[in-house]
């Protein structure tokens, strides 16, 4: 159902099973899949694909140009997966041409009011971002990460799987998988999240050993990685080790 006051550009593709609310706007090159709900006054600016059963609440603004002074109007994109909830005043910007031209969000994510996702970000599945959490450009977020409210993440940072970021944090370095973080400091393992994800006590115990090794500042990073390789190599240990290698930014190693 499309409200008669909604504006849909000719080159946009909208499923007949989608619901488009009053005064919503669907821009050129966008593709709205089955059972998507787009609320009152929401803006899908252009070149945005929204996957099946995603719900976008009033006044969200998705697919606008990136806030990057080097952007010169090139054709870039936003791709959003299935079954996401995107609340009021969320902003998700198109990519630049500095990577693969796509800002991407996976499936089953919950983005609360006033969340900002900047250009070229890559979000996995089952991610929760509370009100006012903001990601700068080129941030990568792995599956099941959780962000509390009113926090900022620096450009090019990677957030590991099932990490949990506390409210009011300023994250300027990569976050290892399975850790809880406050303001560029590792507080410990995300034990609650690990339990809810069905990770056994035996694996959690090995992860505690891994985190203790990694946070030991009396040894070098290289020695820490050698000792991590000596642990029982459960899948979770392998994921933790990989997330500790860092990307463009260095990894948080302060406990």
C-alpha cells in the first residue's frame, strides 16, 4: 500500500507488498522489497536497496550523500538486508568511491532513534545500536555487536563479533571480539552475550585465558599472539585471535 501523498521517483522499484507512509520519499535507483514498511516523512534519497520485512520509522533519512569533502556526486549506494528495524531520525549515508561504493547493513539489526551510520560502513547481522550511537566512515562491525547510547566510533575502526560498547564511549581503536569496552578500555568479556549465544562454559573459560594473555603488557604483541596460538583452538578463540590482529587502526590493549 502506497499513501497518495508519498513521492516515488520513476526509476525506483517498489514491491506491491511494501507499505509506504504519508509524505515519504523514495528516490531514484532505489529498490524496496516485499513487506518493507516505510513510515511517515521517511526519506530514501537514492540508490538504496531495502531488504524484505525491514521496517523504517518516521523521519529516518537513508541514502543521502556522504559527509566527505572528497565526494563529487559519484553514483554510490546503500544496501540494507532483511528484517531490520530502523527507528526515528536514523541517518545512513551512501558510500564514497574510496572502497567498493557501498554502505552495507546486514540482517536482523536494530537501530534505535538518532543512530548515525556514515559512508562506507559495513555492518554484519544481529547488531543493536542504542539511541545516539554514531559510526564514522569506513567502520566495520561484525555480527552480534551491541552499542549503548550516545557514543562515537572513529573512522576505519573494526568492532569485533559480540563486542559490547558502553554508553558515552569514544572508540578510536579496533575492538577485539567478545569484549566489553568503555572509552577505549577493555572491561572484560561479554559474558552475558556469550551465554545468550550458547557459548559453553568451557569455551568461555578459554576465552578468559585468551583475554588475559592479550592484555598482559609485560609481553609484546607478537609474543601474545604466539601464546594465543597455544590455547585450545575453538572457533571462538580463532575469531578472537583474528580480531586482535588489527586493521587500519591499532587494537585496544588496555584493561
